[in-house]
C-alpha cells in the first residue's frame, strides 16, 4: 500500500486579506507580470491544527517563551521551546524543533549536561503548501484607501497632543490656540492608503506520510523525544513497533480512531484563524482531489491557458478523468462549468480520507 495520501483543495476567496504584511502577503509572477496574494504554508498548517484541536476539544501544547536580560538591562528574545510531547495532538501532527542549550555549570553531571544540550527534532507527517492562486490570471490584488474613523463621537474619544521631542501634553487652551493660529483642525480619523485585498480561486496541497502520522521514533542518535518521554509514553499504552525509519512507538488504536475523523474534517474545513488575518470571507471549498499519486491531483484541479488574441486568459478545470478521486461542491458551479457538483461532496471527501487513514496498518508496517 502506498504510504502517502496526496490532497488538493480549491477555494474561492473574496475581497479578503490572508495575512498582514504591507497590507497583504504577495509575490510577483514573472511570467504573467502580476502581483499575487498567498497564505503561507505555515499559516495554513496552524489553521488546520487549530481546527483539529477545536474538533477534539483539546488544548494546544504550551510553548515556553524565553528571554535573557542583557548587561544593558535590555530584554533579549530567545528561541521558544516546544514541549516535544506527542501526547499533545498538535505536537504529534505538527512536529517540533528544540535546541536547548545551557552554559553548563561545573557541578552538573555529564549525563545531565547531555540531556540539557540535546537537540530534539520531529518532522511533521503533514507537508503543507502555501495557499496560492490556481493560476496567476485567476486571482488578483486590488488596492483601496480606508479610514479608521471615530469622528461620530468626538467628545467620547480623547485627543492628546505633544510637541515633537517632548513628553509634555499640551493643555486644551494651548491646543485651541495652535489650531486657531494655524487654521487647522484635529480629527478622530486615521487615513490608511493603498490597503491591499485579494479575490480569486486558490489551491493548497497537502501530503500525508502515513508511516510517521501516529509513530514517534525512539532512536536516540537523532532523537525526536527523550528517554524519559519514551518511558512515559509506554506507561500510557503506546505500542512498540518498527517502521521504515527504525524502532518507534505508535499511538494506541482507540486514540487513532478519535483523531482520524477530526483530522480529515480539519484538512477540508479549516478557515484562516491566525490573528494576522482580517476581513472575513467564507473561503468556501469548491473541489477536493485525493490520490496516492501527486501528479493526478495536479491534473484533476488545474487551469488551462487560452490565447484569444490580444491577451491570454485562463480557464479553471475540474477533471474527473484525471486519475484522482474528485469531489465537487455546489458553489463550484458558480465559477467552473461542471455537471458533477453535489451537496454531499465534502462529506464524501472526508469519508475517503478517513477510510484511507484507517486502512493503514500503523502497528505492523514491516
């Protein structure tokens, strides 16, 4: 059985902002000479994992944020630490990287120093692409001028005025004198020019490595977890096994059967939940392609360049005969000519993902 599941979804975004960076994350397409918006793979991953933990009603893993106080009494931001604990589902599926270093005191034993200086690294079994336009001609970025306006209640929203280079607040009389002498006014309105938003058809791809989906390596030469964590997991019922990468511990079957439906739902129905996103859009899913062959999902949901003379155009295509399982939703018919749309498309896609993940023998891979 192929140990990979490849998944592509097509979404529609309307007049929205994926992530704030100069108003919107963008990249330049040199072939079609256009700026295009995208949502990074990290943001998609974070949103998927947030949806997963919400579905399971469990907390995300606690992250430790580290600071040093320098000789100049400044706070220096150091690397955050993950708990490297696969009992947290967002850690098990999201992976971690932790390089914990200390200066090492003379009274510490060598074994204690080795533990303190160890690097723990687990690659996520989910490889997630950025969400980007299906084709450069099928999405765009527009600019608009907006305002942050509180002028409807001027007496309720205070205004503070200082002279440049000074911390002293001007009195009300000094403010009025300045406004009268210079023929100016004070507004409760902030002008925000060239605010960027995006609209169009977007895709994202996910590859699931079933071999490591619920398995944690016990190798201590390049460790994913500490020896103490290995003992703790065994006490909690994790199963000793072996996969293509060596000895491992496997999440118990009853726990896997809880996670798999929630994961399948999160992969399909996530929304951008990062606090960097704004301007709500349904970002409805139009089509889903699932396969064990990456090339077939690229063929099932694609675009075709059309040369109509003056300038090229692109036509979105969903193709049931490309070799992948294809599920087309009702809203898809608003943007693509199709006769195969169904109200049950996303439920059927979720069932396919669940069946594929349930069918894999995680405990007896070799």
